[in-house]
C-alpha cells in the first residue's frame, strides 16, 4: 500500500506537479524532513504494524470498539502537549467513551491482553501522529497539502513498515505457496 503511494505520488509529482503545490515548491530540506515529516511516517507505520498484529489476537469487532477511544486519546495527548485546553465537559465525554470500552472489554469472551495492548498502543501512536500532523499543518513553516504530505511521508512509512515485515516474513508468509495464488492475484 505504501509502496504504491510512493510510486503514484512520484508519478503525479512529475506528470502533474500542479496537484502538489507544496512539493512543487521544493521547500523541504533534509532537516525539515527529519524534524517534521519523518515522525509522521514512522508513527503511521507503527500504528499500522501494531494494529495489524492485534488482529492475530483479538476479533475485528473488538478492535473496532477499542478504536472508538481514538478521539479520546487524541484529545488527551493534545491537552498534554498544549494544543488543547482541558474542558470538564469534554473530560466527562471521554470518561463515558472509555467506560464503554472498559465495559466491552469485561464482556469480551475472547479477551487477550496482548492483542488489547497492541491495539491500545497502536491507537496511542496514531494519536501522536495526528498531533504531529496537526502541528505540521498549522505551523508557520512549510504548508503541506494532502498530496504533498503523502508524497513526503509515504517513503518513510514504507521503509519503517518494511523492517518488521522482513524480520517476520519467513514465518508469516508461505512463500512457496505464493505461485499457487497467481490466478487470484492477477
């Protein structure tokens, strides 16, 4: 997925650069990339990898229930870093949402602490990514449009996903059976 994002954003950048105004201006230096854009790609990769590993341990329905806490966690992280001011009414809403997830956790028949931990960690990493992205978009520095942002952080995400994949690929993917799937994949 991220590999295709890299390929197609590069294709768009050279065929129709007007669709990526920020990338066309070429304002991103290595320092700006490493400080502002690379963390977004790494967080996206972390969120995707952790969330996908959680599917091994817990059900899809339960993952969706845990993901309902994402807005609560994003708000809490934003308050901690100073992007938001805490509101008691918002805090009560967060308590209700998290209470519902806790109730669902107690009622989950196939609860698995590893899967739950992976999904909560993925949600926290996603919250950090969204906070960084918000700071990047609202900063006085470089202004990234959506396509330019994808153009810049997709390569970082791809490389960050590739590392854990290569470490577990021989166990997770039966490569010798891949050719049998070629009619389906084509």
